[in-house]
C-alpha cells in the first residue's frame, strides 16, 4: 500500500512538469492538467486511489458504491478546462440572431443545438457528484483497523487475493493460519506468488498483528527438523470448540457441555474411575490401551526435541502407541461432533445421535477435512481427511462401541447407545493381500538397489529393504529395533547331533507383543558394513544400543549448505523419513521398469513399506515355508489371517484354466 508521502511526491512531480508542446490539441488547454492526465506515474497513483476507495467501500458492505468508485475518471478530464465550456444562453442568442425571440424560444433552440453535449455534461457532473459524495461518506469509514475476519481482497491487490481465494484462503485469519501451518513454503502451489510476494504479505500481517489478534509464529522461519516441540505446542493455544476445531489435547470443553450433568450419568459415588466429566472419562479409557514403554517415550522425546522440564498433565498424549493414536482419533472426532453439531455432551448421546453420526462419517463438511500432512500442532489440522469408506466407518463404530462399553463397566454411564447398531457385512474390513511384489519385480528392485550411488542414505536403504523383505517387519517395528535386539542363537535339532545356528531379532510388535524373528546372514553382513560407516563396530554384539537404521552421516559433505543434524549416530530414524525414502525409491524403480512392463510399473509406483511385509509372507508361503512359521514371523494372532496370503493354489488353478481356454487342457 502506497504511503501518503509517495502520493505527495507524485503530486509535486506533476507540478514540476514542463509545459507540453502544442501537438494540435485544444487551444488554451492547461499544460499541467494535460500532463496530469497523461503522465504514466500519475495514472498509476490515480488507479491506486480508485482501488483503495473501492476496497474501502467493499469492506463497508456497499457494493454499488464500490462499482461507482471503480469507474475511470478519465472521462471527466475535460470538465473545467478553458475553451471547452458551453456558451451562455445570451451568447448563443446573439450569435444565432435570436434576439427577437422570447427566452423560452431561445432556450428551446439552445437545447436543440447542444442537446447531446448538455446530456453528456449533465451525466458527468452527476456522476462526479455521486463519487464525491461517496468519498465524503468514506472519509470516516476508510480509516479502519485490519481485522482477522476481513476478506483478503479488502487489503491485498485483487490478483493476489483471487489466487489466495482459489487456494481456499478467503480471510486474513485463513492467511495467518496457512502461514503458521505450512511455514516458509506456505505460498508453494499458489500460482504467481513467489518468495518475494510471500515476504511482503508476511510483513503486512506482522505490522497489523495487534489489530488482527493473531501473529505469525517464530517457528515459521525455522526449518521443520530444527523446531522444538514446546515451540510448536504454542502455535495453537488451548481453547473451547466455540473458537475452532482443535485436537483433543488442545480442547477445553464448555462447562454446560462437559457431561458433569449428562442425561445418562450414574452417581459419582458408584463410578470406578476418577473422571468427573466426559473429557476425563475419554482420557481414562485411552490410557487403558497398550501404550509405549518408558524407553520408547524417552527416545521420542529426544527425537522431537522436547526440552520441557516440567511436563504437563496431558503431556502423555504426545507419546501414544499406534493403537492409542487410532483410538484417540475416533473418540476425538465423535467428541467434536457431539459438541459442535449436536450441542450435547457424550454422556447425553442416544442411539439417534449415533445413527446421525454414522451418516456424518460418510460426508463430513469440507471445513472438517484437511490433508494428512497437516500436523496436530498446526492451525490447519482438521479431524477428517474426507469422507470415510464403509470399512473405515465400521472401524470407527467399533471403537466408539468399545469406549461406551468401558464407560458402562466403570459405572460412569448407564447405557451404551451404540449397542444394537449393526454394520452391514459389506462394510466389514478385508485384508488386501494383493499389495505385494511379484518375485520378478522384487528381483528387479534388488538390481536397482545394487546400482545406487554410494551415500549414507542409499546404504541405509540397501540395508532396510532386504531386511523388511526377509523379516516381514512393520515400519514402526523396523525403526524401533536396535543392536540390543539382535542375538546369535545356537539350537540343537531334535533327534540329531546337528545344531541350527543363526541370528534372531526380538521385536515389540502390535498390541505390545514380543516376538522373535530369524534374520538371514546376508542382512547381518550388510548391517555390519552400515554400522562401520556410522563409526561403530561391524559386530552388532559389540555395538550396543545402536539403532539398526540411523540418520545420514555424510550430510555435511553432500549438502554443506544444510544445517547438520543434531541427532547422534546411534539415534533411530523417524518412521516417516524411511517411508518417504522407500516410496521415492519405488517410484524411481517404476520409471525404469515401465519399458519392460507398463502394468507392473504402475503397481510398483504404488508400492510402500507395507508391501514388503505382504511380499515376505506371500513369497515365503509360495516357497513352501510352513504356515505356522510364517504366522509366528509375521506376528499374526490367528492362522486365518496368514492363510489369506496363500495364493499358490489359485496360481495353479489359473494356469490350468488358461490351458483350457487355449484348447490345450
């Protein structure tokens, strides 16, 4: 926005312009006025003034006035110039020889001769009068504070505001939330808004932070991996749902909806938990689910740079197991919906409310949804990613039924509103065993692995992928194991003098269950080379407490401009980091595989870490590995789950039918 001093400078520039040379224009035309009308910089200032006044009218909810002020003033530039005015009635009568006629006859002749010019001048004068009246009316309205609810177009240039609107940013509050939620790269993906324009917008918002009531956090300028957990926790303060959709750990429930007087509450004296409201009851239920060990929590605190010296009472919500996070998500969604959509506490929900929520899961409003990448600390976080498919709806209902069952057993509630609600059979979850690589595809992937250029992260990938394939570990399991979990075991074979020796890996798996998995010697050899590259002994037994998959060690050499990772060489890798690396690798393999097998390349580009687990199980069963052995390696609770991967008989049946189809049976 131009400053007042700049406008005065432009006016001074106009005053100092030399008289324009006569180029056949109207005699007697004021050179300064002509220069004012034609000089490019003056036209820009005039256009800026017109846009500012129009924007002010829009903020005042006066669209008609805004349109009026947008009209270009160039059509009025001839008004008031010497030599362009109409003659008086007396002058016209004398010139036309109408002195002997009456005044009414002279006026009729005057209007007949100058009718079109009179109409034009009258319209111009009327429009100028209305514009001046609008400017007078805006004199007090124009000086307004910049507010969070103002539309972006009220303060930013129209093209910029239009691009922001197309990206879902309608108000200045939305803009501040986007910047705080995405950091310095907030403008990526928005057409024609580069780093320069982004910094200008940020400067404008910082200047008006007081009137906005919102500010751009200091974390925005800090790279994601260098941010501290306590800094991110302050981005969105704790607040009630009246303010915004917030995660469970940021929610402050209004007293009238917190369930202390819920319709189906039992007397507090009979309750077996110390919860006095629905929020505390949900947390009590969540804590009963299998959680992380103290060692895992400590590891997470170090990885997330949580340096808070005095953890709060809700600090444990930041360190949940996969099971607890999944249960929290469903309870969080239902709690927010109950408060915002039904205006009822959880302890007052009935079966009709539950059926309405089931419908809600199939089509949540757009403002309840956001991409998965919007983290919980971000103001852009939302409880949903979009509509839930029948399988996800089924899971949500089963979790909520479990919640209410717990509250019934603990004498917190008198009934379970989810009881009797049956999920259609088609909505029951089914295991997708097709997400696996064929043996040929795996062989191709191994070839691509061998050809990777030498680097720390590539060496890590050359260890991780074969290890995932050989053991069938889950992503969360492989990033958590350390050298302490590896053990060399010598076992006697029953009825013989021979012994079976090899490496075993102890894994803390799903449901907090321990299992032991055999590891091939080739994986141990590759791991030894990787440990040496990180500065440890190649013998896993001698390198105690070292994560099998660690951070890059050649970051400074390969990227000297980047800030060195502060994690120690023995520290473990974040699951998301390994997931992204493997995902990118599979996509690169798919590009190379496309000329050989376009359809197979499409499947390969969709592969992820969990495909390796499916591939391990499918290939092991196809090779004749006993079903019970595969079940134990995979950590399946039931043989029924493992047998779903048995595809060898189907393959033989398909081959036989193809011979029949071709007439060769």
